[in-house]
C-alpha cells in the first residue's frame, strides 16, 4: 500500500499501524509512505532487505524484527538516514551498528507508560484473585454453589509490592499499587532513579495531611532484597546483558512461597524453564506474564499451569497508546528527514 506516491522521501513501515495521523505526518514532510501488507506476522531479514531495495530514506519497524548489521548496512546503501522502532524497548536494535552506518534510531517512550503499567496491574489482580482459573471453572459448568474455600486468593492491601526497574513504567505501576491498594513498597533501580523516591515521599506527606497512616517504603540495595521481602514483584528493567535471566532458579528459591511474579518487560529477563519448574513445585506461587523468552512460544508445561496467567505481549495495547506509538515512530523519521534530530533517540 502506498500513500503519496509522488513524495520525495521513500519511507517504509514494515507493518500497518493504527490510526492515520502518522501517515499524514510523514506525507506533510514530503514522504512517499509504503506500508507492508505481508500476511506473515514476523518478517525475516530477507523480507526486510527486499523491502528496502535500492532506495529507502527511512524505516519504521517492529520489535519482532532483528535490526542489526545486515539491515542497517542495506538501509545505508539505499541512502537511509532513519530507523524508528514502534516500541519503547529496543533490544532488537543494534544501535552501534546503526550509528556506524550514520542512521539515527528512534523509539517510542512516554505514550505507553500508563497503558503498560495498567496491564501489569491487571495481571497482578488476575493472579492474586485467581480470575482466569475461576473464569475457566465457570465456563466448564463446575460451579455448584458458594463455598468458603472456593478460589481463595491473596489480599493485596497492606502487602508489599516490589519493583525491579523503577523507570517510567515501573514507577507508574508502583503508584497504581500504592495508591490503589495501599500496598507498601520496596524497589530497586539499576540506574539509581530517584523518580519513585520523590513521588512516594510526596504521597506520604499527602496521606499524613489527610490523617491517614502512611505506607512504608524502601529503596533496596540489590534486586535480591526486593525478591526476599516483597509479596508481589513486578519486573520493569530494560533487557540487556546485565538483566538477562535476572530471575533464575536460585533467585526464585529466595522468594516467598506464595509470592506473585509479574513480567511485562521482556521475556528473557526471566529464565522461563526455571519459572515453570518453580510454579510446578510451588502451587501457591503465581506468575502473570505478558512476555516470553522465545515469543511467540511458551516453554513446555507453562500453558498447563493454573497458577500462571499468560497474555500475548499486549501491555501497550490500548487504542490511544498504539496510535501514539505510531505517531511518535513516524515523527522520529520525519524529524530526521527534515534535518532535525529524531524526537526520541537512543543513539543521540
Ligand atoms: C515496547 O514498547 O517495548 C513494548 O514491549 C510493546 O509496546
């Protein structure tokens, strides 16, 4: 599908994206916009190289694509100046390779913060209160009447929520759990972000001014401290060498028996095989997962475990957010083609 065929710059989007504003933005700066309509969900490097062809000024790509040396050199040969990932995470992008080839990289932070945090909160409630198990039970016609012990789960109020990775999304999730459920907080942030500390201090003053009991909070010195002390742990770090398999068998063993682990960051932050074993051995332990090590696959055994809630990487999937991500991704490319720095640029 091609918009504005006469446009001066050739820009490709490897997938159709929601809304039309992103197309209008690119057209307004003189782009011919080509939207790949391939039926397959995941494009290979061969597919993308073919799309780039001999002449391409910019590309909007997806987190399912491997943007490394091969594609950036193809894009540079075709005269490309900009690549934008329609995602905040860019672990699928070799930013150094892009920089070597003079290509600016963009991503889409900010617009997906609240939506992603809300999904992490939804997974927390679904796992704590066994919503999916109970739904399956009803649909299977097994409900015979109210029982004192039917689907007893965990109360969140007054328990401790632990955050690993207290950036934009981790902090938004923490706010939801602290304000919404009056949970106490412990958090660890590799980059020593003070975002959450500033918020929680102000919130504590607010509660005090209302005559309410303040929640307790603590900045942990290590992720291990969070894992040992929290009842609910939500993972929000970026995926890199230091966070690969951050949650492994040893660390799972240090967590509380009835803890809840939420992952809406990147699958490989958790050793999924170890998690499956842990869930099997500890029926009271629960996991809420939006992401998986080898998407679109789940590790064997996971789908049969009632103490796991699994959804297909939908944390940013609200209409407003997805349109915002498309718009940001397009703006990144448009800015660069007009000679400005891209809006959000990991290789600035
Ligand atoms: C991201 O943006 O990195 C998410 O995983 C998809 O929204």
